[in-house]
C-alpha cells in the first residue's frame, strides 16, 4: 500500500460530507426558524414572548425541567453507583431497564404514567386515599403588593396526574438515562486505591465521597444534568397526557402547538417566536453548565497536580 494511503475517504471529502449533513439537519432548519421569526419584527416578537400565556408556560417548563433534572442527578448517581460498583443478581436486567426510556415511544410513556398516577390509578389512588398533598410555586409578580410581598405564591395540589408533580415525573422518566449513562462509565473507571488510602488515614465514608469521589464525578454529573435538563425543556409526548389541557400545567411545547393549530391564539410566526425563546434558554443553560464543567475540570486538574 502506498505511503499515506487511507482506507477511508480523505479529509476534504469527509469534511464536506459532515458539513453538508449538519447543514441539512441542523443549520438549515434553525435558519428557517429564525427567518420566520424575523417576519414579526422586534415589537411583535417581544409582545409574544412576554404575554402572560407564553411567560407562564415558559416559567413552568423551566421550573419543572429543572426539578426533574435535579431529581435525576441524585437518583441517577445512586443507580450508576450500584451498577458500577456492585455485582448482584439481575444486574443486567436493571442495566437494560435504564435504557427503556430511549426506546419507548414518549406517547406510550405518557399514557402509562397518566394511568398509574391518575386519581383512580394504582399509585394515584393510594396516595389520594392517605391525603397526599404538596405545594408548588407560582410566579405572581410584583404588581400586586410591590416589593414588600413575595412575588411567589404557593398552590397546594392533592393529585399527581393533571398537576405539576406529574409533569416533573414524566420529565424525570425520560431524562434519567442521560444521567446514568454519563456517570456510570466514570464510576467503573474510578480507582479504589485512593479511597482505600483515605480510609486508612481515618477519613469517614462521607469525607471520602466528598473529597475523593465527588470531584471525579462532578464533570460527568454536570453533563448528565445538562442533558436531562435539555431533554425536559423539549419534551412533549410523555408530558401531554399526564399534564392535560390545563393552564397551570401547560408547557411551552403545548403553547407552540396551539398557536399553530388554533388561529385565534396566534400564528405560525408567533409559534416560532416561542420556539426561538426556548432555543435561546436551552443554549444559555447549556453554555453556563459547560462553563461550570470546564471550571470544575480545571480545578480538579490543579488539585491533582498540586
């Protein structure tokens, strides 16, 4: 074989194919989205995204997806630790179940969750019979009482389905694999020598986890959190069934659908304005988390070098 010959195509052809694919799949759709939104003008754009209906849906979407991502970080870390550190019967079955939300259609997940947590469902009925209740924050602004009163009011719910907690559960269901699959390989590659050395020096289990294990897992945890958060922001299929068509549980994706299908509530360009707002929020959150991840990685590298 001649020197420098490659089995795969060269750099120029590979780069061209990659750029063409990314342009068709990512850049052109996003460009069309921004061009359609530009038809509104700045005045109409801000009027759409600051309207009470859109603002309430976006706030609820951000809050629910943030709560679901935080839950997934805690639960996902626990599951990844069990799968990565211990050997037990049916470990492979549990490992396969983690990937179920990837393969399961989101509509099927939504119907299953709404059936399970409905007032007459297996878990929903049991929780209702014991008087289960929980508070949920609702933004009311400063207009009513000025700065002297809290802009957040708390609403108490006695059900899961057709309520905010059901939306959080649905988002947590679809986002859990992102955390587990991001953290599990890091846990499997962790060396136990440092942990054993710390235990020999008298460190407690909590100290070992906080000072030895957690710094190693922090970048992966932030990545999993970002992926789960982004998935929650854009989730629709599993949420629509358990949230219902209610103003207090309406997510941003529902607003976009309604604007497109119901002429009285907006136009197609109005829907693209909401989509651009969600895209900007997702990009800002991912950028902030990536910066935190890099800072955590640099800090860990500095401690290791020192």
